[in-house]
C-alpha cells in the first residue's frame, strides 16, 4: 500500500502488526509501556533515555533518575483514537506539524522495539514492515473509523467493514 502524503491537520488511520504476526504485547506491562510511549514520543524534542526511568524487567520507576523540570512539549500529532491488540495496533492521528506522523511513528516504533527486545532478550525488528497509513478523506469514513478501531478486539477485524475502512483511499 502506498503511503499518503502527510499533510498538517489531516487525519490518518495508522496501523501495524508484529513481524510474522507475532504478539507485540505479551503481558499487561507491555500495553502500559506502549500507552506511555504514545505520550512520551509525541514531542518534537528528543525523548529521554527510558532505561533511566524504567527497569524493563520489572517496569518499576527509578525515582533518583527522574527529572524535575522538562521542556514544554511541542506535539507532533494529536492522538484521537487508539486500540492495542496482542499482535497489532490501530491509531487515529491528526498531524500537527510537517512530518509529524513520520517522526512520531519512527520514535514510537524504535522506542517500543528497544524496550520489547531488551525485556525479552531478543534482537531484530518487531514490526512487520513500515506502518500502514490511510488518509481519512470524508465524513463517513471519519464517523465509522473510531467504531471499527474500538470494536476490533470484539470482532478481530474480521467484519465486512474492515476492507472498506482499512483499504479506503
């Protein structure tokens, strides 16, 4: 699938899954970490080295290393909707600045993969190819897409609307 040109203030359905359809979330801590990463990496400024903040094995915060002051955030994207499944994720994003989605997804993919690989003592890519992106062009697509994303855990993406919403261009 060809990636759309990412334009500021446009909305995009972003999704990806684990390489070989493997699980990318194996326990609750992984889901929490990914949600944390959605926040942490949604900033124009470089992310802090999370090794100083969390022990990947226990996910316990290491208080002595926490910064007390942080630069003001400059958001790359606006996160409208998200859904995390054992082997994939869906995001509905509005790009806030030029190349915001690409920068955000690069930081998110790299950061989460580093966490997952260290925690599971593995190496290599975690995600299948690059993320997929579909521009939300019309109101009908925008109205139905959040329902599709949020019901994905119930129907597993096998409903007939899947092809319409994920492949719509």
